[in-house]
C-alpha cells in the first residue's frame, strides 16, 4: 500500500482530520466537534483511521490550528500556523484564488494572496479580535435558539426575499435584535437570512476593514457549509458567480496545507503512533487557580413552586387576573386571585415564536382553570409586552423592572435588593420601603445572563436543568475564569479544557463567572442590601445561587415561583390599577383562532421600516409592528400633541436659512457639509461663512438606516457609533453628486470661560478628515475633501489666520474671508441665543411642578433622531417633556469645582448640566453615551458623583440598539421617579489631606521613573513606596472596581490601589496615593 499522511487542524469547536497520499490527494476527510475534549477526540479519530489503514502505512503527521500545539509536541510532529497552512493548500489546489475568507467556529480571517514571479505569496491578512460575532459559533447559537439544526438553518435562509437588518458586530447585540424581531412577529426565514447577512457585513466591516478583497474569493471553514452564508457573503462583497468559490474540502484546508508544507519542507517525521498522547492523557494533572467549593443552605433544596388550590362554592367563579411576561427565552403566564395567590402558571420556551407560546399557554391554563375563573384584568410585561398586549387584549402594559419589583414587594414587603437574571437580560433593582429607588439592566453584554450558561452547557454536552448544577455542587476546585465578555470566558473555557481540566470544576467556575459578571457589570458600585431576592429562570440553577452567596457572604432568597415573578407582577399591576368595568381580555379561546403574519417595507420616509401585519381571525383591525412613527400604530395611547417637541425647535434653529442664500446666482458653486459630529453645533457658522464666499451649501440627508449601513461598512477601524454615522453622511453627499465636501479638523472648541485651561474636542472628531480618506477614495468619485484645521479653542484671531489660509485654496482674498467670518460668528451667536431663549421659556413657563427629562450628551448623539433612537419622541409618547442639554443656562454653574480642569469641552458642559439638574427638583437626566467612548468612560464617573442620590438614567446607544430595550429603561426610569423623594442637593466636595499626620505615599508604577519620584519624596523627608508590578490579583481587583469601559492602565492602577488597601497592615490614616493630575486624556 502506498505511503499515507495525516493532517490535523484543531480549533476551538472542531477537529478536522485528513488522510492524504504523497501526491497531495485527499483520501479521507473527517469533521469532529471537540466538545471540550480535543485531545481525546483527536485520539479517537486517529485510532479509527489506523484500524482501517494500519499504523505502518502512515508515514507522517502534521498539525495546525490554535488547539494543536500541544498535540504536535506529543507526536513529535511539525506544527504550522493556520494562515500559512491554509494559504499553502489554496495555492496548490486553487491557484486562481487571490482572497481567502475563513470563517470557523470561533475564529474568522481573511488572507490576501499575490503573485511573486510564478508563485503566490501572502500579501496581507486580518483576523477577528476576541469577538465571536463573525464566527460559526454565533450561527450555531442562533440556530439552537430557533430550535433548528444548522442544516435546516442553512436551507431556510434561502427562502427570504427581504432579510431584516440585524446588528452583526457582537453576537449579543445581534441576538438582542433577533429577539426583538421575534417579538414583533418576523418570520423565521427572514430572521435566519438576516443573521447570515449580519455575519457577512460584520466580516466586511470589522475583519476585512476596508481591505480590497480581490477576486477570485475562496470561502473556507466550517461555516462555508451554510448555503445562506454563501449567498450573503457573495452579495455583501458584491461578487459575481465566477468570482466566488467554495472549495470541495472547505472545512479541512488547514489540515491539507499542514501536510503539503511538511512534504515540501521534508519535515515528515516517522509516525510514532499514539503512545505519546496516551501517556500524556494518563498522567494529565492540571492545577489552575480556583475558588472555594460551592455549598447550599438547606432552604435552597426546597421546591419553590407554589400554586394555591381554592375551594369554590358551586355556580361561582373566582375573580382572577392574568399576567403575561414575554421574554427572549421564556414566555410566562400566571393567573392570580384577588389576594395575589397564584392559581395557575406556565413557564414556556419562547423559542423565537412569542405568539405561539402565548397561544399554547392560554390553551393549557384555559383547560386547567378557565371554567373556574372570571378574568377581571390582564397585564403584560417583558420585551414583547406591546405585541402581547394587543394580541390578548391587555388592560395594563408595563415594563419588566416595575413588574419584577411589584412581585417581589408583594411576596416580601421588606425586600431591599432584587437580582433578576433571565435568558437574555439581567436586572438589578434597589427598593426602599416598597419603592424602586434605583435599577440597572445589562448593557449589551450576555456574560451575566442565563443564555450564556445554556450555551456553555451545550458546549460541554450537559443538560442545563440537571447535570450542570449537580456537577457544580460536586466540584472540589472551581476554576477561576474571566468574568467579563462571553467570548473571553469561552476562550478561558477552551484553554482549560485543552489542558484537561475536570468538567465539574469548569461548571462550578462558570457559576462563579456569571455571578461575578453580574455583580461587577450590572450592579457595579450600587448598594446591595441585606434582604436579597434572586428571581428569573436562572435562579433554578443552584450552582449560581451558591456562587452569589459565596461572593457576597450573605444569604440569598429565591422566592416561590421565582421563574414567573414578572408575570405575577403584571397580574398584580392589573389588579391594583383596575379602573374598568370589563377587561379587554379576548378570552382563553384565543388559542384556537388562526392568525397570519405578513411583512412589507414602508417607503414613506428614508427609514424604510419593515412593518409586520398580524391578522387575527374574527378581528376587524389587523395589528402592525415595526414602525418608528405613529403611522401604523394601533392601540398605543399617544400623549404627544400637548407636549412641545423642543428637539424639533432646536433642529429648526440649527437649519434656519441664512439671509444671503436667496441672492446667490443659479450656477453658484456647491459645497457639501455632512450633518455630523461638531457640525450639529457649528452648522450655522459654516452655512453663513460659505454663503458669504459665494457657495451654495448642500447638507447631507437626515440620518437614516441606509446611511448608517453605508457608514458602518465603510469604516476601516472599530470606532464609536457617531464616527461610523459621519462616514455615512460623507458618502451620502458623494451620492448626491457633490464634488466639494467640507469636513474640517476641529482641534479645539470655543472656551466656555476665558480662563479655562482646556476646551478640547474628541480625538476621533479631530482626526476624522484623515481617517475618512483611508476609507473613501474621493478621487474615484471625482470628489475633493476640503479639510482645513480649525482651532476654535485658540480664539477668533487664530481661527481667522487658519481660515484666510484655507480661503486661498478656494480662490478667496483675506478681506473676503474676514467678512465671511464676521457674518459667520454673528449667525452662530444668533443660533446660540435662540437656544437660550427657548430654554428659558421651557424652564420658566412650560411645566411648573412637573417633571422633565434633560437629554445629556453631545448634540450629535442627543439631537439626531436616528442616532438617539428617537428618545425625545418616545418620552413624549410616555407623556414627558424632553429638554436638549444646551437649552439649560449652563453659565450659572460655571464656577463649580472640577469644571475648569475638565479637559473635554463637552465634558465641561455635561458636568455643568449635572449641577443644574441636581439642584432643580423638576429636572432628571437621561445621559446618552456610545459604546467605546473614551472620554465618557471617565466623565460618567464625575457625572454620577455630582448627581449624588438623585436618580440618573445612563444609556449606551449604537447601531445594534433595539427600540424595545430602550423603551423598557425609559418606562422603568419614569416609574422610579414617581416615588422619588423631595430632593436636597448634596454638597460635593473633594477631600484634602492634612499635613498633620505622617503618611506613606504610594506611587503607581507608571514606568521606571516612579522610582525617581520615590527618591524625590524621600529627599524631602516623606516616606514613599512604589506599587509592585501588576499581576493577576491586580487585574481581578481592577476589573471589580471599574466599569469595564476605562483604559487598561486605569484598570491596573485601580487594582494596585485596592491591593494595597486589602493588605492586613493598611492604615487609611497613614496612607496616601500619589496620582498626578494630567488634565488630559
């Protein structure tokens, strides 16, 4: 028999094995999921092959993949980097290919090949970061959530003609979008196709990042089996059929390449069989850092399900109330009597079909007790509450924060802290004397949620309901893993599995991880009381309950019927708020009535909303979902008309026509201004400036979904949302045919007060003109980017110097520029004066004694309706006035402590607004930030410090944000304000260290110069110490006491400080930390 060779590619999800001959032909190909046991899976696969072909015919073995390094050492065989291995296979088998796209289980990459003489070489490559969004495990998770096999998923995607837009940047964001689409009745095939397109767009935008993917493009990796992905990738990359190919052995190109390289380099060692691997598996001992074992208090062993069985007199029915909670993972229905006792309940899997789950629940409860009860009222809650409310005929629709708190307080009026962990969302609620005083929901992170545990259980091949918790409680050494991002924890899990960690220790470690993530990322620095309730489906998991108790060192109560507390709360709210004679409830027989869902795109405005029309048998009016405006709304109670729209007023002032525009000749040259970033504030200035210079100013269109899509796909680096939107605005002007596009580099902004040291603009905004040139080839469109430096922060004289220079580029004389500047400043001041007048009117006349919400942030993320998810309009729907931050008389607080030193100009404005809001009992803040905003990662801390105990809602908004999640937070915030106590502003004063006590000064190890600082202190007679170098413990404490948004040096410095504080000899009266104030980023 001829010589044969083995190639093995071990990834985080699968091991791909090929059997090849000397000529490079593939004789056998095998794909095996490793399920956390890569060494054993590879051993079993090789044993299987050896049984058939015999050990003596195997002349060598070669390895590649991130899980194969250890194996190559055990087999004393060559190991190759997967980029090199895949490229080798491609150049040998498909020499026409110039781009390789590899999407595997946890990794994605692209490789660009180019000719060098007669050979091909790697010109460039890029890989995904620690994010699973562009990978196969993301699709696996979503298929599993929809109860589809990955093969069914693949076929279903081809049915869709109108795939909805789903965020693809993070698997959690995409999952949220998917769930919200399900809640508004989107067909499965559309969602499946949307997921494929999301993954394809994510690959293009975040992995390829603007790289030119030259055809022919080869698609390899396990995901290439997915027909929906093939179609999506080809369309998103705009490739013709002949420019796109999927190789025959698409899943095993790395393994093939490893063998080809070993043969080429003559590194084929004699195959020594499995003895090395077998010996290693026998002696495998692995002792990673671990937690204390988990243990349970006896009360947690009791059955927490409690249903009241009433005694009913003949011919009488019980007056009852129905509560329905439609969440991402489960749909819960509860019927209570007039004393709040549970008569019947159902905890059903939503499985992506909320209407079906509701119908099933109504049918089952109807059969059980429908003949015994008379439903007096219905309450709905959860992310699908509006759809559910319309479908069943609800009397009360309320957010899940209020519903969860209502149930907890009913069960135990003394409760002060509620942890609620569901499938997709986790919530923290703080209660004081039966009133919500604070709350938080997980911000775009799934690591502290139930679905994360479910996914990990699946990865380990365990049943989440039984095996998982039993194993967790048996573990002797729960492994310490990451506690931040799902993907980081998954990576840790894979690493520990590959080292041979015990499965029970891994499971217990995951219980600690979910609890730690929840405490650090959701609860943060908020108060945790003594009477803690743990609610939601995840409270079934006794391992997680035990982990919370271990970490907090205090008892946790899992209340009765904890899995349906949201539905109980909704039913209780319907009972307490009943003001109707007859409920709107459509009856338990609703489950028997047929319904139909159709989708269409509304083209009334640039948003192109995808509308779902639900028609129910026997009802005249269909239900509509998915609109951003009221055009198709059915039962929403709108209160907008009597509440002024101050944001529309601000927009009117911003875009007011400049008096000289009508005098311009018909053929006046056009100049395009993108309505983005600082131009949301300085647009009047530039409108007047260019009009006076004889240009007709053309603005980009209002931000819309298509414009955002183009911007997201154009950016070449991972930036904040407003920068992506700015790319879209510039492209929009190019598409309008504008040839001169103005995008200045604003390196400073006018100072709020002359003696302020700084008035800086965001570095991304300063650099945008340079960044955008690498993303958009203006020459290809025949366009020119005008990008002068404009130092607004240096004073009007400096601005004049720079713009006179810029004027020469436009063929304008210094005197023309000076005149244009004079008019521009006047028009800008007129705009700013208009804001103040409107603000004064709003505050003095509009709402005496009422509450209003100030939208805090930067104009480009608070005043753009698409970027801020129309929050001002949503608040008007809820009957509340929203005020733009720049309507406030900020100058009144200008001399407060900490403002002058603030580096960022918008940071100064935000902190000034915080002081004014804190001191006005009518005003409350909604702070809008964006994911990845560096300045905000620190400014928010100062903002919270100023606000003190006054409730503040902080929202992070990005291209992934879904309406339902934002509305939940707004509704819950307003509910908490109903009971907000009369407010006395706290005195915020920074402490000063007195000189009367001798203290040891601790110096952060910023660099080796820290030791020079120490010497300088000691030369002055002051004892000083330098922090020891940072370690794992530093990182643990740093992550625990930071928000997760700050830069890495800040996390380490915080961790080093906490480490000193935790020392047994620490004395706060004799210690001080040295922290140089840089007044900068």
